[in-house]
C-alpha cells in the first residue's frame, strides 16, 4: 500500500499491480492465502485490512489506513508468536 502524492488517501497494490479498492465495497477480495477487506469505522474512516493466512501458519493480519497524510500500519499476530518476534524496540516477550 502506498500513500498517494496528495497525502489524502492510499493506493493498494497486489503483486505489484494497482488494485482498485472501490471493488472492496462489494465484498472481500480473496486470492489463495491472501484476503483484502475494506472496513469503515464510526467516523467514516476507511481502512483496508490485508490478511495472510495458511492452515499451517494462521494468525497474521496487517491493517493499513491513511491518518493525516501518513500510513498507519498495524500488525496483529496470534499468541503463538509471543516471544518469537522482534521489531524496532527489540524482542517482544
């Protein structure tokens, strides 16, 4: 996902190809072990949620939205990953 040049919205790319997120208004997009959803919160802010999943390794979600000209990215992992991940602030445990 990439913030547009005006900083007012973001563009979605799937396999390096532009994906028209308005298509998601009609329902989720699923391809193999990947899914995109469009969610709208109570204030009307849209968030595109990307999920990667598999039967062998479930429980990874990446959520992205535009917040005041910046991309807000949230990574969610199942409890199975606790103590096994590292980030900018070191190992989470």
